C-alpha cells in the first residue's frame, strides 16, 4: 500500500503522521507532551484564579485558562520536538538538504537536484529574496567544480542577481542541516516582487536544457509539505 501524499491528508492525519514519525527517534514524546500539558494547565489555572471575581464564573474561567495554556504548551513543545526529530532522520540521508529546503515559507522556490554526478553529489537551487542560492550536498571537493559550473551557467542569464553558494555539512565553512533553512533565510533581501518573477522566467531557459538529464540512482527526497508547520518550530 502506497504512502499517502501529505498534501492530500487532513490536518488530523498530518498530526498523527508527524507524531508517528517523531516517536521513531523520540520514543518518550508522549510523556513529554503530557508533562507540557499538565505544567501549562497548572500555570494557566493559577493565573486565572488571580483574576477578580468569585464563585462559578471564576472557576469556569480558571478551567478554560488551564485548558488553553495546557494545549498551547503541548503544541509548542510538539512542534519543536517534531522539528528536531525530522532533522535527526534526515541527517546523513541523500537529499536531506532538499527536504529541509522544502519547508521554506511562501516567496521561495526550491528546485531539487538541478545538477548531480554519478557519486550522488548534488546541487539544489533556491530562488528568493537573497537572489539565487546554490545548495550543495555531498563531497566538498567534488562539489566545488559542480557548484562553480552552476554559478557560471546562472550568471549568464542573471548577471545582476547575487548568487550564493552553500555547502551542507558539519565541516569548516559548511552549514549544518538543521541550520540550513535559517541560514538561507538570512542571506539578505536583494530581489523583490516583479524582479523575482522576471528572474524565475529567465531561469526557465536554463532548466529547459536539463529535461533529458538522467535521474541519479538512489532514493529521491520526498515532500515534507505536510510537516512544514511542525518543522518550522512554532
């Protein structure tokens, strides 16, 4: 039986799937969430009992406040632990960077594996406010030539647009996977509105020449669309 597309799942189904994914690397997630709810509810109840008033109305407000803060604490903690679990599972996987980049907010366009080699080193492209961001995954030495070639190719059609290079990894000069989205988001704001639309149009000319490239062997990154909210860490 095939795995359902997260984009076609209901909100409840997405939450259940995210919980199951998180539990694989965080088996005590249920206890953490229960603890967060109890603590949040206790704080909420204490705060609302300090409000002026007495009798049944005061008790009802305290209970409602306890439930609200308890649920809020649970959702916040779940989001953070789901985000950590997702990155833990992507670490060391082929295409992990592409899956992380898919969580970028609206206004960004990510193209996976615009360039690769038979060793499965790959380059992804992100287009957004900073301009063009080339993200490399794999062996840094082999990626150097691959990234340089892509930068020259893109500069021919977008010479006035900043082109950034980012290598994913834990070595010197590299960006750890769990920090990749934040790093890309902070590269600046050089391209806006219509300029971005025009840039994407020009890049289609480059992409048109890639249509006959063979897809490398190995697992292809899957969509994380259904878990974007959790991975952003609300």
